[in-house]
């Protein structure tokens, strides 16, 4: 049997595959030369350790039986898994074109090899500099926009001062707990502050329902000097919304939102499992969704919280090495279950950060895989996006009418995507498909540099091949702008069932 190599475009930083074959042996072995899944810390992709390198020719030799090679290719040919969910062989072997020889009696006459990077993992075949600068741009965006510890301390101090003020007004101890993005690890400098109000040890006799409590809070905030533009919003969950007079901050107060507090702690626990990639990806996905027009539930798309649930679900499904476990699926005793408002809020409280590092895919691989997974491979008609278990859960009958279903991790009967109609659902998938094409475009980096008046080759020589932080920051904004589709998002008219009242009106009614 002869083996031919089909030449593919040279990719800088990637070795070319060559093969040799033995002759007239019962179990022939095929040797692959080159290291398609060679890893590095600065932007390469894959899941496994490097092959043993030969010191003389700086190549890697991997020998395997011919039958094993053919079986692997046969399995890949019928597999419908995306590239980021394929078995280990998919990351180590190229695709082949096999022809039978009917005259000599051999089963195979020749095999034509194509590069694994072009056939299996298109975005891995991007030029090395593209991959490095894409990862740098995403990381720099997180550094420029993440919630810093000093700002978080100011939020907590503000909540403590308001807690003292409300306690004096009501004549009993009031507790304000911050939840949401400012506490779960995915916060940004411009995010709103959500607070849950409760009384300790028990509510006063007049606090009979959330509507009455929130009206009293709105009235009390009139005398708080650091609050302005107070208004009571009579929605399904009544809230008081206001702005801070000394900080650029908007805040919401709700009454006894205990499930939200547990959700915040759960997401923060996931961030501890992968503190380098998960918070960065979460902030980037939220920014990408809002810039693309699909990140606001009030406009018929998805909330930032729903996008984080989708991200964690994807990272739990990555094979063969998941990035994140399912913390609510960990084995535990029944006496460890904690029920809040009838829902079990148990999750695994321990952290094994080394487990997440077993999957060494870069930020770029995971983000493009995220887009690819939801744009192409997830079955929205049959399955629910959820992060409780690794098993793919089927839609319950009551959710069959929704084109997209995202289950809350604790309140599992709540669909976070119930406001998404069919036109918006199709637009969301179109945005993900469009953004995937943007991030896999080999000309993307050159287009950015040319737009700023740089000669690409000269820039690489003078700046040692990689963008500095300032340029990477501009590159990140360029990427977000490129992800905006020309087609506008569908406009959905909502019937407003809530009434927003000023403080004076709420005072009179109270």
C-alpha cells in the first residue's frame, strides 16, 4: 500500500504530516510524522500532552496498527459531533481518502492525507499570530472592564450605610445582601447592583407582603442622602430602583430574593474551578451578546444571566475532558440538601482547580466552540440547556411551545428564554453563526492592522510578532464591532404589566 500526502496551505507554527508504511506484514503499522496536537502556552490548541520529540530532526513519531488507523477514520466519518466534542483520535489524526485496489488483492491501494487542522478543526488552522492576538484581545478586554476589588468594596460600603439607614427608619434590623454579577465573578465596572432585603431575626408585624415592604423602602430612601431618582416598580417581583449620588451606579432592591443569593454563590463557585478562563469568557460573552443586540431580555432576547448558564452548560459538555463539572450532580448525603422556597439549592462546596486545567484549550478555542455548539449542533427542538447534570435533558411538555429553553439551575421549572419568540431565536442563531465566521477568518488580523495604516509584515518584524496591550484593546473593540450583523434584530412589542411610580405617588399610596 502506498501513502500519498496531499499538500495543504502552510500554517506557521504547524508541522506538515508525512507518513510511511511497512510492507507485507500481517499487521501493518502507519507512522505519522509531525505533531498536530503540539501544545504551547501562547495560543495553541488541543487537549493532550506533546508527543515525544526526536532530538535529531525535531519531529514526533507516532506508530499505530493500520487497522486501528482505519477504524478511527471510519468512526470519524460517520460522527456528527463537532470538532470540539470529538474523541481523542480526532485531535491526533488527519482525514484520509481511501481507494480499493481490485487487481492486486490488497484492501487499500493508497491513502491521501489532508491536514488535521484544515479538515477537523478549522479555527486551529488559523495563523499562529491570529490565535495569539485574538486571545490577548479577549483577555485585555476583561482586564479593562472587570469589576475591581476596590469598586466592589465601595458597593459593599454603600449597602452597609443604606442598611443602617433603613434599620433606623423601620425600628428593626434590616439586612441587605448583594447578589448578581457584582458577586458571582462575572461583574463589570458598569453593572447594576442588586440587593435583597430581609429582616432579622423576623419581619415586623406590618411587613405582610413584598409590595408593602418595597413601598416603605421607597419612602425611606427619600431621606437617604446618597440615593436619588428613587422609584417603585410594581412588577411580578416588586423592586425599588434608584441611583447613587456619589457613584456612577444604579441599584435595585427586592424583598427576600433568597434563590438569587444561592444562584450567585453557585456561579461564584464555578469561577473558583477555572478562575483564569471562566470569568474572562463570561465577561466577553456578555459584552458580545449586548453588542450583537441579543443580550437584553427586556427586548425579547436573553439576559446576561441566561448567557452565563449557556456558557457553563457548554463547558460541562466539552469532550473528552470537560472544563467544568456539574456541581449539583456530585454525590452527597440527603441530609446535605438545603431547600429554599421548595427548591433544592445543594451544590458541591469543594474546589479542584487542577481538574479544569486538564482541558488546556485556549480562550479562543472555547469561545469559537461555544458559538459552534449553539449555532450548529445543539438540538433546540428536543433538549433543554441546563447546568444541573451532564445528561442532555428533554423538553417537558409545557415547554414544547418555546423555540429555546434554558432552565434555571435551582428553579428548574423556570425557563430563562421564555421571552424569546421564533424570529428572535433565528436571529440569535444567525448572530452566533456570523460571529463564528468572524473569529475563524484568517484575514481578520490583517484587516485590522491595514485599517490602522500598518504594513502587516513590517508590523510583525518591528513589534516582535505580537500586539501590545494598547493595540490588543483596540483589536477587541474591532472584533465586537465586526460581530454586529448588518441585519437588525427583530423588534418585539411587550405588553407592559408593571407600573413605575415616583416616590411622591408611592408615598401617598402608602
